[in-house]
């Protein structure tokens, strides 16, 4: 029997500060010139652009990474990191974000909410900057006997509904699986953004609910969808979004039905 959960009192903080614009700064020659660090991917892209511009001095274009190539690179980089949920090295995180920015600049559907059919259906999370670390991971039992399965999102464009399904597998004397189901509503706020409102949530079966009962507010605090989501890239197989908390989400289209 599913157990109804009340949403926790969670404040949404906006962690997307505007980027300051730096003017021309003249420094004395005795000072060292500091350059911001960049990931290997960003450096390679810059070198590739410079090389092509040098080779094709009489042309106005250079050979940029193709969408197919970028998607393959992202997929390879995401291997073995468990969607980033338990944290990844900062260098790898920067590399992924650099690739995401380039792919976003090639978005074939810059106004995705104009045609919601492009968003409808089932999607599987392959990467997120949301993390479960330290005491949160310990409280939820995700170090020992509970493991995370697929993260699925089912979007009903006609009804303005989204269902997030987080699958769990429990090890021990009695091996079983369960899921946290979070239902939310969304409304269009711009040609690329939707506002999301948490509706309800359940955990099944009851055995899994009993394991999470004391820390269900921690669990929902991690996965609560309240806020807005900017859809920065979408095509037939891949979707990228950024939320008001500064998180990045990469999802691939899935053939799975509602679990």
C-alpha cells in the first residue's frame, strides 16, 4: 500500500548569480597575468578553433564539434560516475559542463515549450549536478544496503504533469526493490522555461517506506522539483535543463513505460 507524503518545508534559493562584465584592465608589467583555469575539453576546443582559423585564413568559418560528436563525447565522459549523484572530481565536472555549454549553443529547438510534444514521453537521467554526500548519504542508507536504480521522468504535455520515479534496490536478508514517485505540475513561463510545482509523493512498497520514514524530509529535500526549469537543449534523443538552484540535468529518451 502506498504511503502519502507531505512536502517538506523547503526554501528555494537561487544560485545563478549574474556574471560580472570585466572591462579592459591595465596591469603593471611586474605583475603576473592570471588566466582562469579551463577544462581539457575547453582548451581542446579553443586550440581546434585557433588551428582551423590559422589554416583557413581566407575563410570565415572553422570546423566546430558536431552535435553527434559532442553527444558521443558526453556519453563517454559520463561512463562510470553513477550520474554524478555521489560526487565527481571538479576537473571532470568542469569538463562535462564545458561540453554541455557547447551543445547548448547548437540547440536545434531553442523554443521547446512552443511545441511540448518534443518534451513528452519518458526520459532517463544520465547526469545531474545534484549530489547526495556525507551525512545525507549515510542517513538514507545509500552507503551500505540501499542502492539507486534508474531515475525516470514521464512528461504528460497535454495535462501539464510530470512524474519523477527514483528506483531503489535493497540488499539484505530479503532482497527487494521499490521506488519513490514524485508528481508535479508545470506551467509555461517562457519559450524555453517552465514553472514546476510539487503535488504529491509516495514510496512503495511499505518495507521501503519504513526504511526511509525517519528521513523522508531529507529524501524529498534532494529530489523536490519545486522551482523553474530552463530547457536549454532538446532533440529526438537528448534533453538538457538548468534549474533555479543552479543544477544541470542531462536526460536521454527512454523506451520504458511508466514503471
